[in-house]
C-alpha cells in the first residue's frame, strides 16, 4: 500500500514539477512580466499547499479515501487545460484546479502512509516522499518533451496519467484503510474539535517547525521556479535543457530524501537540518557563476541538500501532533511549504527590479534564516520512542 500511495504521489506531483518548465512558454505566449509569472506560481502554491491543513482536518474527522482518486485526476486535468487556456485569467483558473487536486491528495495519502507505517515512520514516510520528489523530477522532463513535440498544447497529454491513476485508486478504495478502521475514530475519541486543533497548532514546537519549513521553502520554491527561467534567459539554453536542469535538481532531491533519513537517525534531526542549511548557501552563491559541468554539479548538490530533510520534517510534525496526522501533514507538506512558495511572487518582483542574476544572490542567503529558529526545535529522544521509529 505504501508503494501504491507513493506511485499516486508521483503522478500527482508530476503536474507540480511540470509547471516551472511551462512558465517560459506561458510568459512568451501571454507577454507576462516576472511578477505575473510569480502570480501563477503563487496561485498554484496557495491552492495546492496553503489550504492543505483544511483537507487534513476534514480527513482526520471523516473517512475520505475517495479524495485520493479525485485529487490525482484534478491535478492532471488542471495542468492539461493550462496549455490550451485562451486568456491569462482562464490560465489562472486551470492552475487553481490542478492545485486543488494536489491539495486534496496529499493529506489523505500521507495519513494512510502514517497508518500503514507501524513503528518505522520516517522510513515509511521516506518511501512516500520519494514518490513525490520523483514526480517533481519527472515533471520537467516530461513537460520539456511535450513542448518539443507538440508545443504548448502538449499539456493535454498530462490528462492521461492522472485519469489512469485515478481510476486505479478508485478500484482499490476498500483496501486503503481496511474495513475495521475508522480514520476519524482516534480524533473523535479524544474530543476533537476546531478549538482543540487550534490549541494544538499554537503550541511552541509546532510553530517553530512550521516556521523553519516556510523559510526553507522560500529558497526551494525560488529555485524550482527560476532555474528554468535562468537557464533560458541567461544561459541561452533550450527549453529541453531547462527541463533537464530542473529534473537534475529534483531527482537529486529524491536521492537526498533517502540519505537524509539514516543521517537524521545517526546524527539527530536538528543537526542534519541545520547542517544542510549551512551547506546550501555556498552552493547557491556559486551557482550563477558556474558553467558547463560545474552548473550540473552545483544544481545536483543543491537539490540533494535542500530536499534531504523533507521526510524528517513531515514525521517530526506528525509526532508533535499525534492525534491529528492529517492536519500535521497538511501543515508541513502543504501550509508551510506553500507559504514559502508565496515568496516566489516577492522574488519575481525582485527579479523585475534587479534582474534574475542578482535574485539568485538573494535566494542564496535565505537558508541561513532557518538556522537560529531551528536551534530552538525540540530534538526527539534518540534512545527510543519517536526518534527510533524509523
């Protein structure tokens, strides 16, 4: 079941990975400024990420496995329509539809993964997260291929993987949780209510964790959005090269997810998180000055480092909110990462003012902002309990 949930995660996030490579074509087609490009990314981010805790709250209280097939289908359908939208407002609506599909899939799927993980929570969440990271990585390559063959209308082909995966998930719905388990019973049995959830969300540790994920995501989403634009505008590369560069960044991130989990067990979650952020800044500082092989090496290294702590922070959030795994995953995968993505609009405005090259300098120092906040995060006990569930 973890493998199936991860595969659905892959197909869903292909659409998120495809959008950045589509941005240069959309900018040319609709004659957009960098700020308007940032608005596209922001709408995608808000609809796919920021509202995820609402789906998570709903998922924790009700049996809603049908969100899995619906979400993966909507994610593909919206991105398929983006390439044939006749106007900028309709383009934004298509991106919104895709984002809502992404938002509805993630909390339900990560909650199911949490349920099936037993005591190996970080390892299981790594399997689930790898699917999403691979989807992000495949998306740019697939979109580059479709744009090369069919032009911007090639996005229509993205409808098929979403429809096929949605149909498959629909057929296995009775087996997602089993007949004996009610996903809402634990929260209902503990008197779950909006006030109780809000009280849990205002506790210091979870607020600190959400804050550091937001700051990390400013850098991550900025790179995902601007690497294709930078490679086309400054490196004079083709759309295919831009997609390949972003795929390298994201696939390296998938590998980082697998390596980050045992490192966190060995050295501690806080140490790995802080170390990764400190290492990321020099890699990003060097990136705009690199060429050829060095560009590829720095891109792969940055992707590997920045994504290495994703699975760890998801489980960290679920352990801080054990009665609300759907809300926790919505907060970390959705809200925190999505709020970081809102910074892309600000970065887009900065790029309009000082240029894309100088904007990479700004992104380079964003990871350093996470360090003083992360130092106050509670380190799970490493002799047993939550920290050893992996």
